[in-house]
C-alpha cells in the first residue's frame, strides 16, 4: 500500500458571504463623522485625486509592512493610483525579506458604491506577482465583490469602516481630521516638487512618472 493514501490535499475554505453595504460601513457615530469629513474635505475643491495620498497613508497605518508607496500621476497611472510593496521578513537582519509589489486604487465616494467597472479596471492593471488594494470611503457593490471572491482575484478591499477605525486607532478624529489631511497633502506636495526638480536636474528630464510617498 502506498503512503499517499494518508495524504489529503489542503483546501482553502471558500468564502461565500459577501459583506453588505451596512457591514462594510459598520462603525460608530464618531467613526461615521470621520468618513463624512474626509469626503467633505476633498469635495471643497472637487479635488478627489488628493485622496490617493490619504488612502496610501491609511494602508500603511493598517499594517506597517506596507511601505514605499509611490503616487502615480493621473495621466500615466495605468489604472493604478499608487504602487507600493509589502515586506515579509523573519524580524532579523541576516536574511533578505520577501517584498511583494502591490497596486492601489483610491475612490473617495459618498452615497454610491464602487462598481464592477472600477473593480475590473484595477484587476486588469495588476501585473504578474502583484496584488491590488481598493480603498474607498464608501462600499463595494455585491456584483463587484462577488467577482473578486468567486474568481480569486488578489484584491484587498478597504472600505469606509476600515478607514475610520484605522484613523481612530491613531487618534484622528473629525475635530483634527483637517490637520491630518493637510499634513498628508503637504507631504504629497513636497515630493511633487522634489520629483519635478529631479526631472529638470537629471539627464532623463520628464521621464519620472511617480511621486514617492
């Protein structure tokens, strides 16, 4: 009798439950105020593209193994608002850590969901050995969520409740949110100026397409 008869193939449990909009936005009143304030902040000047910096910062706050996000210019992003890496290591210095590239898409929505079109756009832009991150102040509709789950796409979904709870953990409230978002925006602007200067001072003028964050 062969030894293989005692070997059982490992099977990952299949996720059948698709979170409802209420579950994706489930938070306290204080946390809800944070989400509403984020949308209002970027809606003032209708500059929702700046939410990309906030989204990248939130992801890094959620897990410090996320790092080195580069915010891409809107006309050359290829369907991705930011590129970063996820670092996996032993915690010691004698071996090189494993780094996995990730692509982030940020959607500052209020009152409507991220749909199939936006999700498909991110899925189609993920390159070999990358995974995607969809960050939204809103929620992902059931059809788009089902596509990610049923087809096994490597997409991490971050919705309104995740953002609010993460920022609350770092003592960000609706009262000091403007200061936090200004700080994120200023870091973005400083890096934009630095990249612009580097472009002029390097031999490859105009070739750089990312803002290091």
